[in-house]
């Protein structure tokens, strides 16, 4: 039927109950009113989503925040979720600012002028790099979105043009019901358009949709099909909404209700007059009942946040307790306390959000408590440092006395004196770690010089000192010719063993020992081997004990270095040997582990007497 004839038809639906002709514009105004109500409902749903997201925010550590940011920029959709990235960026910046502030507080507390404070956070460079990379990827994403929105705009305009042609230039025999369904489905599936174009475009679409319904209003057959189809859609939506009333997860119910309102607006309009208000009121009443359950969500969130607040306050109380021990704390106490506080800090950051009105207060109390703990701990170590300094001064006096008397031959006075010096040394407490080995070496050398001289003078020596000197000189000259070719290490070991088995040399020739040790260090460096890894024989008991002590110290240092390097690898997302940036780090770890095993084997050999 030609379109101009379809417009000429009058149907029963064009008349009201009193026989007056209905105004098609009034029909569209009713439909628009429902649309506005649904849109308001959708805005309300968006607020609920924001409320839910906001109150399910979980604190994470600085390291985890940076890892998540790195994961986001390495994902295929990098640049899409700028809101989440910016939240992580703010958290990371906040943590870095707090830690820098803590460092400044400690610096000033130590008596330093604030204007001289300077500190570069170790993660600041990494954070800046992640931000710059994300900004670049986000710009690319934005340009891609603009291109897609431009295409979507053209596609939606073609849909409107198709809708317009449907009621102005329709061919005879066309199935209007099928075509309008396709047009509405295409419109529903079409992507986003630029915000500046949306309002005009949307109004244009509904204008032509209204024009189509005005035309359809003159054709009873097609209008009844449209009404019946939409009524079925409304009934399906209402039935599903009823099921949502009993949905145990209120958040899920609210989310799906929002989707049902979208379907109602886009795919279930219009319906016959006698069902329009009735179905809408029924759907609206069910929606209101579901929205009334928001109070359940608020109760759950409030209970969860109060529980989180209680957990965080317990952690704060535990840290305060560690800051004020009942008994006088020692070094071991503070080392254990530092580890416990770090665990508590990590646990605090993993706990979810607390009531908003108490959030800042809770966070500030946590930071203040941490700072209080660090202040008390630092005060202890400052006092400990003072006592260690006093111990150092006492040991330096013992060293001075030992050096003054190490060449004396008044045995009756000197022997008891050196024994007492050794006893007093053991009674004095710790000294600063940086000085421990240095002063021990000085004291030990002075004592060894005295007792070696005492044994030499007290016993009949069978050593030919001059011959010993000549033998050592020959070994020194042999050592000087060593290179870094194959077999050099074994040659060094043989020379060192032979040296150990040679006795004393004349006092005026004793400098040959220093020259030998200097040359030995040079050859070891040339062959890239540590002196403690040398296999040597002929060492005295004192020399073995000293070597074992040095090996233990180096083992401890190596283990600490390996742990530090492996911890650094944990900052990278899926660290691998194939990563060019990490190749050198893995090689360094392998070298240190190999060195560590050699030292452990040497220590075992010494202890086993092998």
C-alpha cells in the first residue's frame, strides 16, 4: 500500500473513548516522560555503582601499586582505564610523599638543619616512567576512540536516514514491523559518539521514531503488532525484575535492574494505552522495592568498614605496645620489633576501607604511631652508639698499651700484662661495626708480635733464619712471574703453601712478609680469585682460626648481597633471564652464589681439619 494511502487510513486507535481524535504529539510526550523517568533512574543507579566502588576500595602497598600500574601499561587495552590508573598513581605518590616526609622528620630530629635535607625516593624514577608511558598510550587510545566515535556517528546517522525513509518512501508490501525492529536493534548496538553530538543525534532519532509511530497510528494492523511485541517485552522485563526482589546479592540486583531500565527505554515502547500506565507503574513499584534494599547494602558496607576500622586500630595499638616495652629493650628486641612492625604495616595496608569520616584520622594516627616507633627505636640506637663509642675508646687504649710493650723482653712483667690485656678486651662490649675488624687486627697483631718474640727468645730455635729469608725471597720472585694463564691458581697455592712452611726470618728482613702479601693480592686480583678461596697448607692454629673468622664474615656479607639482588628482581613483573635489562643481575647472582659455595667448602675443610 503506498505511503500516502496509509496516512489516509483512520483506525480505532486514533479516537479516544469520547470519540475525539487523539493528538500524536501527546502520545510522544507520554513516551518521552517515561524516558526521562528511566534516565533519572539510571543516574541514580550510577550513583549506587560509585557508592559501591568507593566503599570497596582496598589499600595496597607502594610496591603492589607500582606492579599493578606496570601490568596495566603492558596490557592490550593500556590507556583505556585511566580512572583506575590515576587512582593507583595518587596512592603511589601519597606513599612516596609520606616516606620522604618521614625521612625528613628523622633528619631534622637528628639535629640537622631542614634546609640541608635532600632525599630521592628509590621508586620515584620508576613511578615517573610509568606515568609517562601511560600518558603516551592513553593519548593513542583517545585518538582511536575519536576515530571510532566518528564512524559510529556516521553509522547512527545512516540509521536515522533509514528510519526517515521508512515512513516517507516505503515500498508497497514492506514488513514495517520487521524493519522497525531491525532499526531499533541496530540503534541499540551502535557504539558511542562524541558527547557534543549525542544530544542532537538522540533527539533527532526519537523525533523520526515519533513520526514513524504517527504514521503507524494510521495503520491498525502494524500498530497492534508493535504494541503486542512491546507489551511482551515489558512483561518479560517485569518478571525478571520480580525475581531480582529475592536476589541475595543486592549489588547484583541493582546492576541488573539498571540494565532492565535500559531495555525498557530502548526496546519496550510504546504499548497500547490501556497497558501503558499499568505496566510502567508495576515496573516502577518493583524497582522502588529493589532500591529500598540499598539500606541492606549500606548496612553490609558499614559493618565491613567498622570491622576494618577495628582491625586497623588493633594494629596501631600493637605498634604502640612495641614502642613502649615494659623491660629495658636490647638490640635483639629492637631487631625483632622492626620485623614485626613491618609485617603489621603490610597487614594494615591490605585491610579495606574504613568509614569516610574517620579515614583521615585513622591514617594520620597510623603514620604518627609509626613515626613514634621509629623515634623510640632511633633514640635507643643513638644511646647504644654512644656506649659503643666509649667501648671503642677503651679498646684503643688497650691497643696502645699492647703496641708500647710488644717488643719488650722483660718477660716477668710483660707476659702477665698481655694476658690481662686479652682478658680486658673480652670484657669490653660492642664497638661500631665499621671498626670491629680493624681494631681487632691491630690488637691481635700486637699480641702476636709479643708472644712470637717471647717463644723465639725462650726456646732454642733450630731455624736457620738467614736460610729462611733466602727461601722466602726465592718464592717471592717466583710469585712475581705468575700470570693469569691456565694453572696459575694452582701455582699460587703451591707457592703460598711453601711460604707457610718456612720459619722465621731475621728481624731486619721481616719486611719481606709485607712485600709477599702485597704481591699475592695483586696476583689473586689478576686471576679473579679471593684469598680465602685458596687451598693452602702449613698454617698455624692461630692462622687457621683467623682465616675461618674471615670466611664466616664474607659468607654473611655474600648472603646479604644475594638476598638484596633477588629482592630487587621481585619489583619487576615476571622477571626472566631473557629480559635484557635483568641479564647482568642474574649473572651477578650466579657468580656470587658460586663464590659463596666455594667459601662454604673452604670453611668446612678448615673445621674438619682437611
